[in-house]
């Protein structure tokens, strides 16, 4: 039986939703009898020195640690705490990739298939070497599309660098064996705009492996947002319009990121801002909150689909999308009828928020959330889709 390696930046015990997805897929494949291991970084988003002292991570070498998640062995490349400085962060990525490539070289005969998950965007360099140099079957999961996101958000304005990165990314997508995306819109974009063979692109949605929460006993005008607070999330824009709305809603935020300090300045009676908080505590704190915000910059359409969407659904939250109507997120909310989507370019939130007064609509949203959790975004269905690619 062929041994499989999952390669991701984040993984438990780092409490990051995308890393949790990767670990849960690997664990489910392990239960199905697959020989599978994971290569990732040591925790850097939710940095805690205690994991090195209490045996959670066991040291194997100068830069390598090992742990286990539900029977799956995880190799951790030692990493420093995540930097929010762009240049330092880029250097962190390169350091991680260099150590990852060395690991792959030393273990190239131990694996036949490598799944590589795309954040950071420079993971494409590892995917190229995995396929061309180490001759491994390479499957690349593109969860965010660069350089398009960086270009639209004006995070990278050099035409030379944008062109170079896109050429590298296109080369990667064309030479590897399989590509996984998280929306039909992104598959269509890669096929039409990047000329990637559509027959090797699979659409596999995110999911949440958590136990489904009960819906609130009563409906209140209360929204939660949890997760990353960066420019792509566009939270500040939503807050500004919510503050001007005549429909009174409270927004409670839990998160961290490059825009955290800016968002902190909006704290008020109706805007509560909390630092990163573990999921179990959030669930306990927000069990009576009916709505959850999923926000994206209006510039982003197919390039990103927040994995947090499915975690909210498992928490039995009705979604309030704040995204471009042509985005994969908006299309998902519309197709499965699990909430509403608000165009960030709308001048007022009033008319959209008033839609949440309709009790019959809310009950239908809850029924549809249950269907999505049971039939689409569950671990067994997602793991089977990944297994089919091996």
C-alpha cells in the first residue's frame, strides 16, 4: 500500500481552522486504512512554549519535532511565531519551504503521493519540486488563489513580480497530477483564465468535523465573527455600515490578525472585540447568537472561500455573507439557502438586515443548514473525495 504525505503550513495543536481541516481529513483516511503522515510547521499562530515542555511535541532533530493527531503521525518543522510584517512573513515562508524540501528529499522513497495545501501561496514551489525532482504523485489543494488576491487588494503592485508569480503558479498547476479547489467558480476560472485542464480539477468543499450545536431558543439581533482579521476579510467596512444602520444589531468579534488593532478602535456598546479565543469557549459564549458573519473584500470573487463558513454552519449559525455577489461565497449561500449575502458596495444594510425578521425564512435557513451539514460538508464525504484522488 502506498504511503501518503499531507503537507500543510498549519496543523494541530495550532488552533487554525484550515489546519484542523487537513488533520481531520488525514485522520479519516487513516481510519479507512490508508498509510498517511503529515508534514507541517510547529504552532506559530497560537504560539505556546508549553508544548515543547509538556511533551506535546517531541524533538527529533535540530528543526524537527513529532506529535500525533488521532493516530496520524505529524512531523513539525520548527517555526517562530507568525509575523504580521509582510517582508518578515515572506522570509518565514521561505525558511519553512527550504526545511520542507530537505525533509521531502530525505524521505522521497517513503511516500508515493503528496497532498500539498496551498497556503501560503509559495507552496507551489514545493509542489513543483515534489513532482519534477522527487517524482512523487502530487496533488495541490488551492484554497486561495494568488497572485490574484494580492493584486486585487493592492498588496503587491509590481507588474514584474505579479507576472513572475503567475507564471510559476501556472507551471505548477499544469505539471502536477491533480488540483483541488473549494468552489465551482474557482474551477471555472482556472480552466478559462489559467488554461488548466478541467479534467484534473476536483471541487471539494470545506467542512467542519465538530459536533453540531443546537440552534438558539430565541432569535436575537446578534451576530458573531470569529477568525482572521486581515485586509481580505474587510471587517472594518461591515462595522462602519452596521454603525450607521437604523436596524439595531450587536456584533461580537473573536480573532487576531493584521487589522486587529484598527478594529479594536470600533469597540462600543454594539461592537464587542475579543482576542483569539478557543472554539469551545466561543461556542459556550455564543450559543444563543443566531447569526454569523462571513466577510470578504468586494474585490474578491473566485479567489477565496472562507473555510470558517462550514464551522459556522456546524455551530448552527445563519450566515450573513458580506461579499461580492459573484463570489464563490455568495453563490454558495444563494444555492444552499443558508442565509443572506450583502453586497459590500451597498450604501445601507437596513433593507438586507430587515430580511432577518422573517421567522419563516429563518426556519427554512435552519433546515437547509442541517441538510448541508449532513450531506455535503461532513468528514466522510470529503475524505472519500480525497481518497478517490490517491
